[in-house]
């Protein structure tokens, strides 16, 4: 009985270690208001309507394409694109 418990404990320990080893690293998610993840987890720019690599957002946000599109958008158009975060009376 004691042997079984010890064996079980050993297996659990081993399982924990293996789980920890294969667990994916927590991804740094882009939190920019203009960035949006689709159902597949693909990062998209909502104003350029283009897919952007997670680690490429910084570069995209200063690209000529992005700055051109954002400068052409009026503030009200931009507000329509953004998800409502604050209720306005
Ligand atoms: Zn963009």
C-alpha cells in the first residue's frame, strides 16, 4: 500500500514536471486599441484591415501604411471602429 502511494506520488511528480516542460510560454498580447485578435488568435490591425504578426505590431504601428490610414480617418470614424469601452450619454 505504501509502495503504491509512493509510486503514485512519483508518477504525479513526473507528470507535473512534464506538463510544466511542455506548457506554452504565456504570450505577450498586443493591447493597442487598434489591434484586435480574431477567432484564430491572429492579430489584425482594425484600421488597415491587415494581419500583423504578434511581434510585428510595434513595427506596423509606425509604418507608413498604418500612419497614412490613421491620419485619413476622422476621429468619429475611428471611434466607430474602436470597441465601445466607455458609455457616452
Ligand atoms: Zn494598421
